[in-house]
């Protein structure tokens, strides 16, 4: 007698859903696009050109907020991730960015600008002292590239202006950090030639939440600005150093003279910036895409405060905001690939016929 035994094997597939990827931008004098505001920009990017403009015109929404206060504040504060910024006078141009927390295993990365100087350090030791340059800690905690921001030159060319700034370079720092944290830090230059910083951040929502000037990312668009001033005892830098830096920042109030024309923050916040509406519209509306135009009022304010050099700078920030926040999701929504096609393409409104990588789907130049 022969007995046959049949064994059935059951395979169970478990799908892990990653936390939402959220973004925040702090730029200019300073303006902050919170996690919630960036989410709205991302949603706009997935619409067609006409739908996008209809939404912008018909649905009231604040796409960024301005905070005219000097001192050290938490841009992001969570159990794992800490990002501290120093808003320096006048107003609050960002002068210092410190990244730390347990996700860096106790290490600190810092970028500081003082006058025309830029200082970068890892645990207090100078790094990235050349340009261009790169840095890695060798343990996978940080990959940093100090490079030219090509988008700045593209903005200058799109604007049609032909002057000495086409020969200048905007320097940017690209950071890849643990826990899927990515940062870009621009080194900008205002009217007087003094440097300031812009910060672009992308990270996953934290299980225990996040807060700070980037907000909670919970859809309530609520930021308690003054609450997030850094307590010296909780600072990523030493309490004496923080007190010294904060004292310098607070010594000059928000109405301090900012440039050679004796322009003040009061002057610019009381409507004088309207004279810069036309040049800002021109430099922001080069492609017809609505998202850069969301930064129109920020452009008027910062050009009033920082001088004509801010025109191309804010336009670069506006286009960076599109590419870092909305371009990938727009590619998924608008490129003409089959629904099941998991493609890595983005939607680039600056694309032109024959441009490298453009027309990837064979139907849309912008894909």
C-alpha cells in the first residue's frame, strides 16, 4: 500500500506603509513654508495648468508665513530630529543652522554665516572648506556636497537679463542624513554683500510627532512662533554661545536700517514694497507655472529689504520649492504613462523641445 501526503505552503506578504514624506522651507527675511503649506503646494503641483491657476485664484490659502523676530528658534523639534536656526537682525535673515538629535547619534552639523564668511563644521571640526567640496563622516551619518546651484543661472537666463550676475554663482549645500532626512541650504547674498541662509527640508513624519516653526504637519496650519524660542539649557550649542548669539541678534530690533538706501523693515511692511511688484512678477512668471507666483509677496518684501540682488535669489528659491516639493508628484499625475508604471520622472515646466530628459513619455515636453 502506498500513501501520498500533500503539503500546502501558505505565503503571507506583509506590506509596510512608510510615514508621509513632508517638506518645509525657511528663506529670505525670513519666510517659512510649513509642513502643511508645503503639502498644499504639492497638491497644486498634481493639477493641470488650468486647474492649478483656478485653485490659486479661487481658494484662499496662505502658502508661507513671515516671522520678523531675531534670536534662536527651533525649526524642527521632535524626539529624534532637532534643527535649530538663528534669525539674525535686521528682521530675521537666517545666519546659523544646527542639525542634531538622536538620529545623528549625538553628532552635530552646523552652518554659520558671518558677514562674507561661511563656516561649516561636524562636531565642531571645520569641514567643506573648499568650493566645490564634499564630506562624509565614513559611518553613513552624513553625506554633504557643497556645489553650485545651477538653477540660479537658469533663472538669470530665463529672465532675459544680461549682466554681471550671470558670471556669479549661488552656492548650495546638499545633505543626506539618516531617517530619510534630506536638506538643501543655500548661501545667499543681500544688498550689503552679507551672507544669509535658506533651508529646504524633507523628512518622514515622526511617529511621536514634530513641531517648531515648520509646524506639526497635521493639517491645522497652526504654528506657535514665539513658543519655539530655544531655551539655553536645551540648545544644540553651548548655553554661553547661545546667549551671546541671541544677545547680538536681539540688540537690533525689526526696524533697523538694512541697506545703503536706509530702508527699514517698517518701511517695507507698510506697503512700500509694491513698487517691486512688476520686476518680481517678471522673474517669477517665466514658465507660466503658478507655484513660483505664490512667492510674489515674499519677493516684493525681500527685494525691498535686501535690494535688487534678491530678485534672482527669491526666484531661484521659488523654483527650488517647486522642484523639491511638487515636481515628483506632478510627474506621477501628469506624465502619460500607464497607471501601473512606477516611473521616476518629474514634471518640469522649464523643459523645452530637445532638452535633455524632456518628453520622456513621448507626449508631454514637461515630462
